[in-house]
């Protein structure tokens, strides 16, 4: 079996055992998880663990999220293919790649320049040209391209940053981990005109979102 076939087999097993068995049903999300080569987004010393049911370190005190959580958060965005999406926290670029497979355009903000450049280069090499990686404070969003039909926050804040609420379009969805530094609850927010409705989903644990409208430092 070739290396390509081995990774394809591992992705199929990941989808079947970690996602389908836990209730992920969106066929487009499952297709994206099968298509995007997760092993390309982890450090070389983590490649053999790329498809396990756990987050992995990617350097700079950051992680690539557990595959199931990536699928779950993406499914809650309910993407159909026409959306402009904002991602807060590029990290490895893996979540951005999944979003790019499913949406029209993705803007992803990363505060650590080294991670942003690495992700930008990798996404380009994979010919995912509808993803733009920007270095900046994710808690402020990216107002110049707002409003967004979907916003996904891949780092934890004590509350959803107000600028992100303001940049969500009418009918749009926002998914974010909200709580303390030690543990959070995944929240789904929907905008209905001027009203925002929140649904609490499941306990999670993410690295902190550092920025003006989130945690001010990493300590």
C-alpha cells in the first residue's frame, strides 16, 4: 500500500470511528474531512499521530484541534457553499482548509506571524486559493470584509467578543468556546435581525484567545 493510500485509509477510519459514530451527519462536512490531508498540518514529529482522536501540539504553545471537534464546529455552521466565513485563530491552518473546502471565501486571523506564514504557505501548496490568512488580533475580527455568514472561533474567550457579534450577518451563525481558561462550553449564536440567540452545545477545552476583547495575555 502506497503512503497516499495509507493516509486515505486513516482518514476514512477517522471519519467512520470519530465522526459518523458520534452523530456527525452533514455529508459535505464528512466529505471535507475525508479530502483534506490532516497529516500535512502537523509537525513532522506528530505525523504518525495525525489522525488520532486528540488535539496535537503544533508549536508556539498552540494545538491543532481534535478531529471530531473540527467536524462538530463546522457542522454547526451549516455551510452550503456560498458563504463568506471568518475564522479566528488560524493555528495549523487545518480548520481553515476544511472551511475553504465548504465555503466560497474564508478569512482567517492568526496573531502569531510564524504560524500565519506557515499556514499560508501550506494552504497555497494545497491549492486552497479561496483562503486568506491575516496576521492580527482575532478578537477584533476583520471589519473590512464584514458581514460574514459564518464565524468560527478556535480559541477560548470569557465571552464572545462584541466586534465578532457586530460582524455577523443577519441569519448568520457563530460558533465559539466560551468560559474560563481551564474549561469552556461550545456556544452557537444565531443572528435574527438585531437579536442574537445563543445555544449552549457541549463542554470543550481550547487554548485562550488573546486580544483586546478576550484575554489580555497568556498567563
